[in-house]
C-alpha cells in the first residue's frame, strides 16, 4: 500500500513540521518513507508545502505531482493549487479558520477543521498544524495517538520538551 500526502499552507504554519511528523511516524511503522519540502525564500508568510509518501514497498520517486491520496490544506492558495490533483476518493483536510468558502468537489472526502481557532483555544495558534494532524489521524486511520506521542517526545526532547504537552493538547482538542 502506498499513500501520497501533501501538506500545504503559509510559511510559519508548521507545514513542514506536520509533514515531517507524518514521515517519522511512517518510519516507526517500518514503512518506506520520503519527505520532500518546498518553500519560498521568504519563509514566514510565503508559501510552503511538503510531500510525504508512505509505502510498504520501495519508493521510486519522492515527488507527489498528481494522484494525491491526502491533502492537508491550511490556506486558500493551497486548496487552489493542490485540490485538482487529489485523486477521486481521496481525503482533503481544510483549515476553515482561513478557508471560509465551501469547496466544490464531490468525488473526494472533505473534512473541515477550524484548526487555527482550535489552536488558539489551546493557547498558541502555532499548533494549528497539530490540529490538522488530529484530523488526519481520525479520518485517515494510518496511525495512532500513541505513535504521534512517541514521535513528538523524540522530536521535542531536551530544550523544547515544554512543547510536548501543548502539541498533545492541540491534537486531543482537534479530535
């Protein structure tokens, strides 16, 4: 089984971290994994996206051009750019805190998450990526909260350990 994922939004929304956490979970599941970031020189406020491929077999190319299985779109430009590339039957997670208009596509499953506003309730808008991860977990069923916790504990160990409870709380509230 191969799953092609694109996470996209503005720089500073944690898009690359979101994709990287998904990739790291794939690694602890003993899957073949690729993670390919793409971002403009301006970073914060510019566009950022990453492609993640999780597979039970060797991956020929890290590029996800078309036939996207799962799209996590944090802003309208991400929806405009990547929604046409999601394959029929795919999963689309949309941050409705920023994308306020309805998305017109009836051959994919669209999940609307008020990610940024939920993150603000947790205490930090910067964990909106973890709210999107919660939707990903709930709808895609590819991994568990325990696997996420293991990756976050490893990722934020040491100086940034105080971020673990905040991220876990965002995930739980997002579910």
